[in-house]
């Protein structure tokens, strides 16, 4: 594989046959062709390599939820406490290498006390599990190239007689920083494990998690849903023991061929009802554009509580209003699971003067939508404002009997309307403190034309006091 570096093509990766003929990564392509005239090359695709590495990271999630990228060709897995699930860390490493080999990947795996030593041992040894407390001694024997420094720094270290990491670490930190820079010292400390920053996983670690592994992959969706129901019972039991209620959940289906399907959903209020959770997952799975396909079967199912909040059990209320609100909340959760959280919205009141800013749509699962809707409730009389406004007020031409009075006739979208009845004005002074300076006062009128259609129009500005020739706009229609 070749990539362009500056004006020249260089080898990015070579296979075993090319390596035996004298080719190596970093070599100029022209030089490699001189060494091996029969060399075949293909252009590297960095974006495709990155996509593949992320897919491998997703697949490695079956070993630990804390998986991070170590580009360009590495992965970091925090397997602290995970070895017992696989019969020990040695068995975990053997299973990982064997599983990746079955998918056509060659890899070296090293387990150490910290991420830095594990990375160095994986790249510059045969890998394996380093005994507890021995990582620094093993890393100290490695050549300075294992630090991952640039060519100039590696050459400077070799010229100074520092051929191994141990020899470099034996020098004083102040001396090294003065000659090679603080960044080099920080790299040395990370490689030796003195500085061990936490792994930043691709996916946030779940609050709680339960999973089930299968000795033989299950090959039907029905069996997967039955296993998911058992996991829901187990997860809700753990939530109850912790005094928590689930707000967001994710089900992960790991196929035997390496494909991982993740299905996430949320609820509007904390819950630990396994039956509700399973119903929502069924709704979500039924709505998938790409239906669940077991393929060669699932060998692992995982159910995670992505977010959870404290939940205190309350006495069931016999109030009809409380029961209706609970049914509405469950309906919202089901609709959001099927159609997506962003598509099920409620109206929330906003403290603003402009009518077009007095309400906004929010996901209904954020809660409080039913209470917020009370701000828009009206009495038994006719509505003072339309229920729906235009996206933007539309200009109209108006003939008024008095400068400050209601219109007698107006033209909207080239159609003329004679006004028979008018109510108003409803005067709205706009927010003077908002950016852009003071805005003209609006006088709103409810008018009815000779055909019985009702309109909500306003004059933008007070005649003679704020503006010489106010403009008129139509803002909405009454049903």
C-alpha cells in the first residue's frame, strides 16, 4: 500500500513476501521498485482504514465497554476486572487473537498495568500478559523507537548513546527536558506507565449493564427477544437495588460474523418496569429501516442503562388525572421509540413579547409538556389568537378608515378582502432590550371578511409617533 508524502510516493504497508524482498514501510516507492521490480502496489485509503478500525473497535466492545482508538492501526481496551469473565487474562488474549484471526486479521495483543506499557509491548514484542508489576522492567529493555518519537529525536537519542528506554529513563528529567523538550519527557513517562491517563472510549460507559453470552449462536429474532426479556428483568432488578430509574437504554446484538447492531431508546420519566422496556424495544425494532438480521446468529446480547436517575417508589394514585397522565407518558414513549425522539414534540411556553417567540417545540419526552400546554388553554369564548401562525408574517396592502383604526379592506396574495367585522387593537410593545435596538409597537386586529374568513393582522408601528408610514402584515388564520 502506498501513500503520497510530499511529492513522492512511499510505502505505507507491505506483506510478508514484499518484506522478504527488502521492502519496508516508509521506503520510497521508486526505491522499492528498484529492489523488487515485480512489486504490486495499491493506493492507501486513510478514511476507509479509519472506518475499518472503528468497526473493529465496535466488535471489541464484546470484551469491554471501554474501547478507544489508537490510530493508525491500534486499539486500546481497558480490561480491568474483565479477565474473570473469560477464564483469566491469558484466555481473554487467546480468544481475542483467535477470533480476529477467524475474520482475517493478524494482531498482537499485550496486557500490562497501564496503557503506555501495553502499547509498547504490543508493537515491539510478541505480546502476551505481563505479570503484575513487571511492565516497567519489560518496557525498559525496549529500543528508544518504542517511544514513538519523530526521526530527529530518535537520532539525537542514539547519538547521545541512549539506545533503550531504560537508559533514557535513567537520565534526569530536567536534563532530558532541556535537550529534547517537555513533550518527550511526557511521552517517556506515559510509555513507562508513570503517567496513566484514563482511556477515552468511543462510547460513554453505561451506568449499568447486563449481558448474556451463548455457547452456540442463536439464529432467530424470537430467541433474541426472549433473551432480551430476561436481560430486562435482570437490569431492572439492578436498578431497583441501586434506587435508580432508567432514562435511556441501549440493546446491542453481537453477531458471530462480527457485525454489531445497536438499538437505543429513551423514556420520559425514570422507570424500571421490564415489561415497558421490552414493549418499547419491540416498537423500536419494528420501526427499523434495516430490520434485525441474525445472519450466522448472535453470540452475545447486551442491555445497558445509558442514563439513570434516582427513583423513589410512590403510592399508586386513584386520581383519574394522574392515570391519564401516566397513559399519555407511555404513549409518548411508544411513539418516540417507533418514530424517533425528535419527531414526537410538545409545545412549551416561552416568556416573550413577540407572538412568534412565545412557544417552541421540544421533544415530548423531556417532560413537562402537558403542564406547559396549560399556558395555551383558553376559556369557552372564541380564541384571541390563532392556534398556528405563519412561519413569518406576510405583508398585505391595507385601506384603513383612520390611521390608528382597523382596516376596511386589504389585499393578500393578490386577493382583495372587504372587512365586515374587526376587534382590537391588541397592542404589543416588543422587547427593547434585545439586540438590534427598539422595535416598533404592533397593533393586532381580529378581522372577518364578507365570506366569513377570519384573519389576524397587525400594523407594524404607531402612525406618526414611531413611523411615518406603518406597514401591515397578516400573521395567522383562525380555523
